[in-house]
C-alpha cells in the first residue's frame, strides 16, 4: 500500500511538472470588438459624425459615396465639408463653401438644413432611417451651428486652414501580436477609458484620412509612447509600417481601414501604468509632420490614445 501511494505521488508530481506553460494571451476573451465611442462631447466632430452625419445622411443612395458630401466616414465627412467648394448653390450664388469655419450664415451645410433652396431636392435630410433626426432635430442643428461658429475644429480640436488640410486620424486600436480581429478592450467604466493591454508585445494600429493624399502615400510615419502627456519631447520616435490594412472600428464605431501599424514591447511597465500615444505623419504637402493628439487636445479625445497596463 505504501509503495502504491509513493507511485501515485510521483506520477502527480510529474504531471504537474510537465504541465504546458500557459500563454498569457489565452486568458483574454473578446466576444466583441471594442464598442463604439461613448460620451463624446456634444459638438465635437466625432460626435456629429456618430450621431448625425453617419446614421442620418449616409443612407443608401444618398450621401453614402453616391455623391458629395461623403458622409460614410469621419475623415470623408470632414474633408468634404470644411472649406470644400459648393457644387450646387442658391440662385444668387451666395455660398462659396459647404462649411466656412466661423461663419454659420455663409456655410451652405447650415442653409440646406434650415431653408428651402430653389432648384434643390429640398431641406436636408430628405429622408431618414428611423425617428432619431425628427426627435432631436433642434439639438443636432444647434450643435452643427455651434461647431461651425467655433471654427469647425476636427475631432482633436485642431482648427482647419484654407487650402490643403493636414491628415486626420480617424481610428486607433491595439491588438495582440499578429491578431487583426479582436482588439484589446477599454476599461469597463463610464466615459472614454484607456485601452487595457498586457505587459508584453502589442500591435498599435491607426486609420487616417486626408483631403488629397491616400494614407499609404504619406511621406513621414512615426509613433511615440510616453508615460506623461507632457513627456513626448524626450522619448524616441518609432517607425510605423504601412500596408494594405485591416478593417476595424473608427472613433465613431464605424468600420474603416487601418493602414499604419507598429509592434511595441511593454514588458518594462508595471501593472496600472498609463501610457500615452501620439502619431506623426506628413501628407507631403506640409513643412512639418502632423502630431495627433497634440498639446492642445483635451479629453475625451486624448483618452482614445491612452493605454493602461493590466
């Protein structure tokens, strides 16, 4: 009996010793992609895209790429509105731009939402899917007017310049290495929370748009990761690789193409550490790379670029 007990104990010890090492990523379960952006501030352009332009205007046969403005994505909406010349006009040729930053009365977008313009299809939107516009029309129009009056800033608070615009960042996701379908989730709490990532290798992925240059043709592609929102001047730039891209959710929760990526090693950071990410790209039409977020970007948009070590 004693020999039998010893034999069983040895076998149990061998079984434990030979147990396969677990992959730390195996414990991660992501039943869904990161949910759509929540608690974006009213009047922020990403909020307008998420609440108004995307669901109300990008309907089949309308502004879904069939004709401009193109409201299919955060980037296409912004670039086909702000300082974009009008094609149709009123009989007096009163308008030059669809959105003239700082001037609601001279923005044809606002005119089409509030007045009947002869020789057009009527007050926009002509038709909608669902009752949301009818229930919130006054709120949405007021938010659009306030955005225009504030200078029509992009989602990160940058004011546009007349002429060629700087590149727009439309999405940021973080994946396990080699994974392109299940991004790491954000902290489960109200508001826009940091992305929870392990202390290991992760893939950062970015989506961009530009009014004149496709993202794959950008001439400068870098990323920085810092432990402080004020610490970017002292950390090195890392190269972004540019490829055909993957499909993932942008800041409004809509699918878009992510063309830029970088694999970074987070093993040196303790649990609970927060890391801040910025990208630097140039469309070839500006003297300096565009930095997003920059020192002028506030919450919650800067929170979209924050990581927290699990």
